[in-house]
């Protein structure tokens, strides 16, 4: 059943700043997220989340625009086979780059579960909710309930999200909370000079913790932790 908890979207929001002086010192979100990463894997809830970030869709930096093939490697279990799937990012009506949510979640889900996953639907009223349908009348409802993010110098995307996931089947419903801390940047090519980055590849890491449902454990200690490496290669 642990595979169902991998259907957490890679959602990001650009943290705005209008202060040109050293954003690494003045950006409180960056400081909180860096501290969260340093605490890995000894995480506890509540995390460093900013509820105002849930009020609109997630806007990606310009270098995410387009279609990508993603290779995901499980660093916690190196013997596991790497996953490969496609994701898409596009302009919305406000000329902002956003993720193709249902396509991306379906693509990840197919890579993990194959034909067991039937479809993924977005909530048209909220950018933070999705419903996934599986065979044998099983469903997974995912709602993002916490988020914080920072864009370091326009080149490193850093985000932490907490998802509430409710899995339904004919007999019982199970509730989990999944926290995913993600860090992304354009990959530097081995033969490049200092500061020369490729716009054809994005490098990333994710640190993930699964917690019991609300009210099950007052200490909110993770029941499972995972660490992933992600490589985005642009499709042409």
C-alpha cells in the first residue's frame, strides 16, 4: 500500500521579494526550509508551513516551462529500479507557468502502479485537491494542507509541502499525512565553466516523510522516510 503515497505532486510557488540586498539573509522562508533540511530525518510536525501560499495556484520559474522526461532514483533503497515518467508545465491565462496537474499526477502514478491507476481528476475549484481512481473501486483523495517555498537568487527552487491523503476502498478508509521537501536547480554541465548551467536539464532532490493521520499520534513522528534524486531532461 505504500506505493499510493508516492502520488504527491511536485508543486512549487515562487516566493516574491522586492529587496535586492542579500535575499539569503532576509528571506525567512529560505532560512526555515534550510533548517528543515538540516533536521532530516528527525522531522516532527507541525512543519515550517505558510498557509497564505495555499491561496492560489503554484507558479513555476521560467526554466520549468515545457515538457520533460523525469528519472527518479530512490536513494534510500539503491537496489530499487529507477522510475521514468513525463511531466508538463505550461502558461495559464495570467501568463504564468503552472504544472499540468492531472497529467503529471497520472504520469507518476502510471510509473508506480501501472494499470491499477485508472484516472486522476483535479478539483476545478481548488489547485490543492485531486482525486485518483484505481481498479477494484479504490480511490485516493489528496489535499495540500501546508506549504512553504523560496526561490534562491532565481536559480534554486526550494519548497516544503504537507499533503493529507485519504485512501478509500470498499472496506475501510485510511488517512496519512505526507511531507515532501524538494530542492531544484538547473544542472551544471561537467565541462562547463563556473556559473554556466544547462537549460536542458533540471537537477533535484526530494526528502519525504509519512506521518499518521491527524489525531493518531500527538508526537507526529514519521512512520517512514525516503530520499529521492530527480533528473528532468527536456523533451524536443
